[in-house]
């Protein structure tokens, strides 16, 4: 599976586990943060730019998901 197919599978699997829309959103939000941090080698300014959010919002999201 690639890209869009994988995303659809992950969302479908999440809903089958009994997750609601908020749970699925949080899962994908955290996954996007983790991927962006990895892609930008932990450079938070570049991660914020990549995701189109402010650095302060990035830090709030990271705290929400217990990410260092």
C-alpha cells in the first residue's frame, strides 16, 4: 500500500477499533508531527513552516502528545 491507500486503511482500522473522529484526528495529527520532526531532523522552526503553523502552536501540540 502507498500514500492515500495506506491512509484510508489506517483510518478504517482506527474506526473499527471503536475510535471516534476525534481519536482518529489525534492519531493522524501526532503521526504528522512525528513524520515532520523526523523529516526536518528535529528542527522545530522548519517543522512549523512545513506544517503551516506557528512555533508556539507546534510546542502546544508537542506537549499535548507528550513529545520532546
